[in-house]
C-alpha cells in the first residue's frame, strides 16, 4: 500500500490518500512491463507504408535495347530495381503490427507500472473550481508549488475531462492530461512526475483494484 500526502492548491499538506493495488512478482515485473510497452507502441503503428515492386511500377514494357551487340549489359526493362525509377526490392508493404496480450496481464502490468512510480506520484486536491476560466499561467504556477520542476514531463490524471483544465493544460509543454480510467503503461513510465487528484486516486482504486 502507498500512502501519499494530499496537497491543496497552494501546495500545503491537506491530508493523505492511500492506494493499494496488486502488482506482479518482483521476478516477473520487468518482463510483463516490457511486453506491455512493446505491445502498446506496436499497436500504435499504422502499418500503411507501401513501396512498389518492379511489377507495379508503370512502364517498362519495352526492352530498352537489343540483347546483343551494343556492348552494354543486357536489360529487359527500365523498371528493374537496378535502375533509377525502377521498383524496390523487398520494400515495406502494408501490414498489421498489433500484438495480443491477455486482459489480466494488461491490467497487472498497468497496476505494476503505477505502483512502481509511487515516488514520482503527487496527489492534489480537486482544483477544477480554482480555474473558473482557462488560465495556463495559473496551472503552471500550481504545478511549481506542487513540486514539479520546469522541463519535467508531467502526466496529469483527473477523474474525467473538465474543459477549463483541458484548455489550461493543452499549451503546457511536456504535460499530458489523461482520465483515471484511460491510463496506459507507457505514459506512466515515461513521465517524470505523475500528478493525480484525490478523486482520481479513488477512481483508480475503484477501476483497477481487485
């Protein structure tokens, strides 16, 4: 179980929040996290890249010159892969890069990733009412008060998308806003700091707890 100090809008202590999630065994944790990250990045690939073989390049139907007597190497088509403008040998073709992973393994990897980042976790009180209108400068100041250093990659977790928070956060460099029920392993491991509201922590416990 992880017990975190909850900070208010000004950055002072305002209580504690507990997070208890079942994680993978120490001997298998790195393996399952690696599989989950590889799967997520592979599934994000479009796989739409395509090159043309010599059969698909237009033209090349006529033999460039006669077979013998010219002194040049024999050639049957000007769309040969050896020629400029010719086809591509063993070039990429559209394919599906997606990988499968059992649902229980995916959830276990997610819980393990979150609990392994407990030292980087900053829990704050719900601050939607502190932003009655979009204000990026105020959000940046709050992040500084919460202990986030300038230039750090930040993952901000809320219970749901709230418009003023979204509009305030969208122009902050190296900050990503995500809902508590939409977490993923890559973002959890990639961020330098994870800032979550106390309501988001409760939502995570509800959604991902056993």
